[in-house]
């Protein structure tokens, strides 16, 4: 039975984390996973958990929350007719395959390796948020055939290694291929479920040593439940703020924040 005082501390920390992630998601349209994974890592570390598989717990728990937020988001976008279901169907097999491969790769890596991978990929995401332009183009239509298979598999694979939904990679990718930004955001919201459902199903059977209390496989149940509850509540605050102010300057601030988090992850990995 886990220590009740430790469990209460963990729940309090997780409530703050979930609240922040929800506000950011609603305000900037950025998936909460890129906030949740490092926040879980620092919170669990502050509570005394530093095991070689701690990052697996952070990734798996973040992905578990994405199952619910993805369904909620795609339903909201679909009511506005913004989701491109043909893209979701065409990319689904590759994304699912990449996600499953990502779990098996992540399960075989130690925390320090996953920290380094997260840091590098988060640095790329942060730099794109800071310097990317909507006018950048590779082509005017999404690829099909072998290139689509490669890109969709890579999207699922890399997203699992970061514990995020498909938005951070999917939205820039679709924008580079000429998909309007609103349709790209709406469609990428569906990528989250395609990534999270199969990956979490496998993560539930990944054995983890020295895990935080009430962890099943690699999914921490208190973190999952608290974050789901708080993000569903605070995301609406972020949406209201987005309508009340210009989010573009805040998006640049958030990009800098992500870059700092990424560099700190890399620093910790180098000094492990």
C-alpha cells in the first residue's frame, strides 16, 4: 500500500501540472504531451523516483491522457466540418505501426537515452514554433504511396518517443504540404488517438521497476486520472484567454520555454 502522505503530495503536484497543460493547450492549440512528459519527470523525481525506467512511465502516462483529449478535440473539430477523414484513414495504418514500434524501442531504452531523444526532438519542435512560417511549402498536396507510408510511420514512432499526440509533428508536416492550418490542426487532433491507443495498450504490459505508486505496466494511474480531470477543466480557460488576447506573442514565449526544457533535458542526459 503506498504511503498516503506521498500520494497526496503526488496528487497535488499532478493537479498543478494538469492545470498548466490544459491552459496551454486551450490557449495555444499545442498538445499537452510536450508539457506533461517533462513535468511528470520532474515531479516524480522531486518525490524521490529516479529509476532507469522513469521516462517510460512519463511517456506512457502522457499518452494515456491523449486518448481522451484526442477524442474530445477531434469531435469538436468535426462539428465544424474541419477534419479531413480521408487523410486520417490514409495515414492510420502507418501511424499505428510506427506507434507500436516506438513502444518496443522505448521499452528497451534507459531513462537517460529517452531524455536525450526527448530533448533533441523537443528542441526541433520549439525551433519550428519560434521560427516556422505558414508560407513554407514542400509541395501542394500530401504524398501518397511509399512516401506516405514512411512519413506516417515516422510520425507515429517519433510521437511515442516523446509521449505526445500527432499535433507537434502532424500540423507542421501537413502545412508544408499545403494543407490549410485550420484543417491541419483539426485533422492532426485525430492522430493523437491513433498514436495513443495502440501504444498505451502495449505500455500496460511493460514491466517497470522502482515506479511511482499505483503504476500499472508503465502507466501511472493517479497521474492519468488527476491530469484528465484538471485538463478538461482548465482547457476552457485557455480557450477563453485565446479569444480575449493575441496568442501569437505567447506562442513565441512558449516556444522559448520548450527550447529551455529541451536543453535542460539534454543537460541532464549528458550529466547522468
